[in-house]
C-alpha cells in the first residue's frame, strides 16, 4: 500500500448521531483517523458521507456523541474553529470565488495565517508587506505543486471543471491543514483527470504528511489510495477496516448491489 | 563584426563558456521562472553550476566519448548538463521528452547511453520501465525530486547530490576540470541528435564541435546578432533547431536564454521576455493568427472596425516599409498611427514587440500568414535546414522574402540540384556520420562531402532563390503521367485555417483524393457563430455544413492547381473528413508533427479504398492511444464527398509571365 508512516490517532469520532427532524442521517457512528493515513468513507448515495464530513469540520452539530481532534474532546465546534485547528476541506459542488483568479482563491486559503490587521494590509508596508510576500510564496509553492502555473491569473469561473477541482484542493492546502477533508474530489472527471487527482492526493499525503479523509465513489480509486475504509449505508456504519477486507464484506457488496434496498 | 567571433581557439562549448566568464561574467546567461518570478544566472553562476555538475558526473564514472542522455522540458539545468558532458568530452544525446518509453528504449540502446539525466518522476518512471532493454544504462540522475522520495534504487541520483559530490571531487582534484576542458577539440563529437524518422528507426546524427560552432557563428554573422539578444527556449531540446538557437548561438554570441515556467505557460512567458530573436514552426504562427482572429470576431464592433481598417492599411504598405521601400508620406504617417493603435499592442500580446528577427522552417507557410506578420513589421523569414548540417542550408535575405521560396544559400554552403531534381549541399556544418549506421551514412553523404537532402526543388529563375516542392521520394505520378506532389497540395489545403492536417493520395492512381483533419478551434468557433450544436470532434467533423465548408476550401485549391499545367490534373476529386485528429501517440504523425502518409494510408486502408470506389459512406473502427499509453476503440461512419474539378490551364506559368 502506501509507503508513508502512520502515527497515532488524530481524530476520534464516538457514537455520533445526527438527525434533521425525524430524518436520522447518522446513527451511532464511531471511528478514528490516524496521523498520516488516507482514510476513505464510502457508501451509496444518501449514506451520510458528506454529513459525516460536515460534522467533522463543525458545520453540522450532532445531537449525540463526541469528536476528539488532537486530544481535545468536544461535542460541537464552529467551522472557523475547526479551520484554525488545522482542518481544511473541499466540497462536492465546487465552492470557489468564481470571479477571482486562481492565485487569489488560493490566497484566501491563507486567510487564517495572516496576523496583521486591515489597516496595515491596506497600507501594504512593514509587517503587512512581509506577510503578504510570505503568503504569496506559500501560494506559489502550491501552484507549482499542483502544476497550475498557466491558470495563475485566470478567473476560476472560466476554467474547466477538473481544473476548478484542482484549484479548490489548492485553496484547502493553502491553510496548511493537518487533516484534509476531500468530498468527492474526482466526481465528474474523466479517467485522465482522475489519475492526476489521485497523484496529487498521494503526493499531498507523502510530501506534506497531511492526514486525508476522502469521500469517493470510484471504488478502484478508493481501494488503491486508502489505508483504511469506512462504509456507511443509510446513516449506519456497515464496515470499517483495510480495503481488501471491506471489498470482500458481504454487507458492503449487498449495499452496493442494492440487495437490501432498491437503491444502488 | 565582433573580433571575438574570429577566435579559433574557442572550439568547444566549455571553452566558449570560460571566455564568457572573462568577457561578461555578470551578464545573464540563463533565466527561468520559479514560483512566479524570473530567476537569472549570470555566465559566472552558470560556469560554477556546470563545473560542479561535470566533476560530479566524472566522479560517478562518465568518461570521454561516453553518452549522456538528456530528457525533459527546456530548463537551465538540462542545458548546463550538455556543457558539463562536453567539458568531459562526453556526448550529450537529448531525447524528445514526450516520447513514450518504447521509443526512448530504442534510442538509449542504439546510442549506448551510459548516463541519463532526466527532469522528473515521469521520465524516471520511463527509464525504470525500459532499463532492462538498455544494458549500457548505468546511472539515472533526476532534477526535480518531487514524488521520488521513496525511490531507493542505488543507480538513481539527485542532481544536487551529484553537484555536491562534484564540488568535493573538484576540491580534491583542483586541476581536473581545466585539464578536461583543455583536452577538448573542434573535431570531437559535440552532440548526437536523433532525426525524427519519417521512415524507419531514428538515426543518430553525429555533429562535431566545429560543425556546430562554425555553423552557429555563420548564422550570427549573416544576421548581425549580438550578445544582447533575448531568446526563449521552448522547442524540444532534442530538435536540432533548439540546440542551435537556444544553445550553440547563445554560447557563441553570448546572449541570454530564458526557459519557460511550464510547457503550458509559454504564451505568457513569451510576452514577459519579449524575445528579439525567435524561431517558431509555421503552425505556431498559424495558431497565433487563428487566436487573434477568433478573439477579434468576438470583440466589440468599434474595435473590429479599427482593427480591420489598420490591418488593411498594413497589408498595403507594411511589407514595403519593412523592406525599406519608399511609400508616400500619408501612408507612412497612417502606418505610424496604426502602430500606436493596433500593430504595437497586437505585437505586445503576441510577445513579438521587440522581435528583430523571426525564423520559420520545417513546413511551408501560408502566404497570408507570412504577410500578416511581415505587415505588422515583424521581420519573419524562412530558412531551409536539416539536422545533418546543424540547420542552415538556405536563409531568406532581408528585403527578399517570398512565401514560396526558402532563400539563398547560407554562408559557406554550396548547393547543387542533381539529375533527379534532388537538392544536395556541402557545408562546414555537414555531420560526421550516423552513429553505428555506415550504410545510411554512405547513402546520404558522398565521398566528397555532398549531402542528399531527399527534397526535390529548383532555383527560381526570377530571383535565384531555392524553391522546394516536395520530398523527392514522395513526388510521384498519376496513372495518366501527371506529376503528383502530395505535400505541395497538402500545404495549399493547410493554408486554410479550418484545415489542420491534410493527407493526399494519388500516386499510381487515376486521380487525387484527400483525408482532412479539421481544426477544432477554428471550425468550432465557426459552428458556434452559426448556432450549430456539436458534441465533440467526431460529431462536428461529420456534419454536412462542415463538409460544405471544407469542400469550398478544396474547390479553391483545385482552382489554384488548375492554373498549373504540370500539376493541374492532380486536382482532388474526392475527400473525407477523418473522425479523429491525427496523433503522434498513434504513430500517425512524427514527434515533430509531420504526417506519415504511408502509415496513415495503411492504417485507414479501408477509407482509401472507399475514396477510390463510388461509395458515399464508409464505416471505420480505429484503435486510439491515450496519453497514458492505454488504448481504446473509436467507431464512426464517414461520409465521402466529391469536389469541383476545373479545366486545366494549358498555358504554362512561364509563358504567362
């Protein structure tokens, strides 16, 4: 599998339940993510995968259960707190600033790294200038890393879908996260774009040591990339373990083939 | 002319480097964009880099006469590795970086390459894949470490580690580098370049230091180039032209060579560097013009009006002004106004504002494309060259530039036309031999140094310029005995912006036929403006409106051909639009994007047969290769249309003139 080193627990989710009214979206989910691993969450449509990510980064507040991130246990966490603690994410439906350039979008990912106030930034002198240079360099390193030099100054709204996904990954990386949540980064891509994206996910993990939680539908991608796989189905935890073990689990096969439910 | 060009002791590149360190240590030798900012290295900096690398390579075991393969995009480090190899008397062998592993295996094996210096993980992976087939390959050195941290093979080396080891080696053997450089001479092999191979396997052309340096110097003298030129190195390093323009001439004249940030950023890098000396194959000029025209079509009405008004004026007087011919004061003033409003900004966008000299070669260029650039005041000229003589055979002199000739012989070049109409030449740049291929050497180069070009042509009676019609072996005959020059017809077709590639058949047939590749950008834009819906290339290529559009182009070519009594009967009777773009990965084009006519003919035999039947449609299944080397199938029903045929003008052109 992957040649990186996997450390101790970075995130632990215990007995999470989340409902919207009578609709139970997540039902008693418990799992952990270890430092440096690529952890996938899979499941049929409506299984609660994106909800799980939203819980982790504090966008949804579960009714029950607790989340422990880097040793700190809490029931609820506001998204900006999650971000400042080192959790960054991308979205299933791209959420970039369409009118802004690639570079500017990535620079917004540096927002939490900026310490000087608006006054200094507006004057662009002294510490604000030094900080801007430092952040620009960090952004340029990401541009180089993702091989998107050619679109540095293009408005992202005009870019093809695959490239927008890459820019979104760039913005998440700009925050230098310890835990990166990727919500279907390969959805809607052709096989070549998928391969590129896989390469970037592996490189991010290997070069920066970033822990990655990945939601993905493409089974071959999941099985190749992941260290461990969590399977959800209708809000319930179906299986959890090494890719090979999960692949051969009868419940998982049934869920995907649609035997218990009519939905594939 | 500058005194320093005359020095004869500077007969190798490392010696030239040493002289630049003395003459202009602080001037820029190389530039490259990193993290969005242009970084530069002076001649003194470059010399330090090269010395450390050369010592490191020597430490690793690279010896005089051995081969170092260089594979990657244009980067200062890869150019330095050429000089480093030459400093040791080793021979650099640059390879086309986008070639698939199998193609590389042939060259590496054929050239007995011992060391390979490659750009990144992509190339390292290719090397690892083919290592078993290249028994001589001992060490692989990579420049970009990204993604390679888990590669632990002991024959893989980081470029910087090699330089560090080199610095230590240099410290322990302080005289080594100078002694090695001093041991180099003009008749040693400087570089080995593999010809793209329109037929058969590529051949390794061995060029000596004298071949390269004297030819580069002659080119510089003829055009009056100086150490102040700006050049952007963006064409493949394995191509002879890049080696001449971005390496040899830079070392001889002492000008700075800039490398683009990335293959995808060339257009903006070109604009930022603003080269004064520029080479591009015709298709690059065509693409630029197509882009300009597409953008103008979408511009506001007032802008379109100003653009077309001043472009019309430029067409009238621009070329005359460039040729320093007299024009009326009014025209001259109007041209100056146009320069402020249109020509200047346009040249700026294209990155050609400072360009004093632009060359093109390789394929014929359309007259209106040629005139477009010249009317803007860009001195674009054609040259005629080959790998076998380090490029220069003919160059168009300033003020004597015609779209259909390639100019007069370059300095020290002798040209003759043999009895079969084939062009032959002799020059100081003529290669030593093909590597390990005495038969090909003997059939190409005569005892007394004349080289067969394989091109058919003649000297134009009016201006004494060389005119090339086609490859000598491609010139054939129709069944009725009419001369059939496929390339000549294909070029006429390709002058239309809608036609990307054309492949014409007709040798030993009753009439000519054509495969057409449409230009997706140009035809796509044309279709959009007509509100035609299409889902992709195949769909667009099969539409009747597009067939009509292409038929109009072919009709015009036929009309043109009918004016020529010799070629008039080879008008195109039937044609089809191919369902896929011809691609080098499928072997249909060479790596330099020349059509391999016979290969295409064999591959689509069913289509050729259909063209010579009375069918109006043909079903075809084609295997295609994706960029990652995997294959898939493509199916399509292809329509076949007839073109209009015009009566041949029996009066010869000469008689008319």
